C-alpha cells in the first residue's frame, strides 16, 4: 500500500508538477505553473507546458478535499493562452482554502494574474514579471471588431490584476504601454523588489517565507472553527 502511494506521488510530481505533504498544521498541496500555459491548442512536445484541462479539475478537487488544508502555488511561466490563464486565476482567487503564490524565475504575461490570484503573493528577489499589452498569434481579421475584442480582453486582465493587488489601473497601463523598456516591443519588466514597490506583489520572499505564511493562514482558519 505504501509503495503504491509513493509511486502515485512520484507520478503526480512527474506528470502534473504537484505534491501533497502532511505537516503539523495540515496537508499542504503544492502546484507548479511552469513553462507555457497551454490552451485549446496542443503545443509541441519540446515545449514545457501547464495544461489547463489538468489544472482546473485539480483545483476544484483541492477545494473540496477536506484533508487538504492549503495550496502553495509555485510559478515559473512565460505566459501563454489568455483564456486558460484567466480561467485558472479565477478558480484560485475563488478558493476558500488558504492560498499562497511564489514567483520563481518568471511570472510573465498571463502569469501576472496567476501570481496575484492567491490570498498571499510573493516573489523571489531574482525573479521577474513582464507586463505587456494583449497580443495574439495567428491570422487576425483587420476590422474594428478585432480591436474592440483585444481591448475588452485587456480590460479583463487589468480589472483582475487591480482587484487582487494594490497596483493602480493607471500605473498598470503605463507599464503595459511603456516603450524603450523591452527591445523591439512594448511593455515593462519588473524584478522582485520593483514588483513589490509598485504594489503588484505583496512581498519579496523565498520558499520558507511562503510556507510560513501558508501555515499561519491554515492555523488562523482552524482557530475560526
């Protein structure tokens, strides 16, 4: 029985980037959002991806599982599919269980809403976050409706980020539209302390800080009961 459990845990880490560890405070579930967030189209096998069809039911199961006390979200993503990323972020932000996110390496593009979706959000000092306007690949119809659609999607992202962080709408827009910050592109790259200073992320931290915060939140939830 023990061997089967260990094999299942090893498989979860290898296939889904997840693990569940029992601590004195309760069971902490760790979920990794890595590489590119895959949406409705399958990306090449050579690309590291986080598949939304795996993550969405996983998050729902974590929320409903009485044995799981909290969620630790580890992010190192270049971004990816906007709808898939927002869907994951919405589920995380709607969880009642304690959630803490930690940006490691990078939390770029649609990774920004994912980072701020948790109840507490942290970033490693060396990590970075890229904020840029909405862009899409493939054929784009050159019509006013297309421009309006892009604007609506961008507004949804801005609303989500400003609702779940301390950064103001105007400042976030200025980061999105900045020129000269990124070569041949529009946008801004923020590193750990800068992301905290502007109010996008709550604090600079490491794994120990994130786990300590999560354990405190779990203990607080238990005291309420």
